[in-house]
């Protein structure tokens, strides 16, 4: 079952967080345990500017021109956040496959070397809340179900989407 992450442009007070949790509990029946970090190993920084989905995004010297996809009424003449997310997720998932395979023996390591991961990130209107939501399909070639499940449990992107992640929003 796909459970959408809830994002907000405004800061939530403790009271409104509690209310949001109560509503989430009513909507899905339980509250997930959110993944928290006890220490940080790496931080990626990216900055978006201009017209949002039709602006620019940069990260450590890499700069991309963004464009709303044609399917959403845009020009399609640039990258979009869903493409970037799909690229990151597929690369991270492949890394997770290779990492867990190392502890599972030579047969799994051989599978991992030739694995190929395709991520599809879908943007659409969710049934449960207003606005937009995402759904993800991950398809992996060249591995078995055991390695797939282990990688899904290990992958940080999978954990964030299935278990939740702490998201801090603030004014700079």
C-alpha cells in the first residue's frame, strides 16, 4: 500500500503536528515510526531558483534548467524534479543491492554486478489529501526476490518513503 508523505510549506507548531498525526492515524489506521539520524555521514546541497519547476537547480557545480513536463502543460524542454528523484532512487537502490549482496555471499555478489534498476516516479493527485503526491515503481533485472527484499529494506530512499523521514522546514 502506498502511503504518501505529507509536506507543508509552512512550519507546523507542536499542536498542529499532533493534529496532523491524529488525522493521519484516522486516515490510515496507524502511525509509522519515522527514521531519525543519530549521525550524519554526508550532506548533499541543492538550490532551486527562478520560476520553480521552470527555473534552475544547482548542486556543487552541476546546474540544470528545469521545465514542467508537457503532460502537465509545460514545455518539457528541461529536467523536472520527478526525473531527478527517479535517477537518485535508481542509483541508490542499485548501491543498496550491491551493499547487501556483499554480506550474502558470492552468488548474490555476482547477481548484483549485473543488476539493472529502473525507477518510475509518478506524479498525480492523491485520493487521501489535496494537492499532488508521488508513487514509485522500482523494477530490477538480474537479481532474485531475496536480494530485492534485502535491498529495499536497506535503501535510504525506500526507507524514507515506506517509514518516513524527519523533514525540517525553516526560513533562512
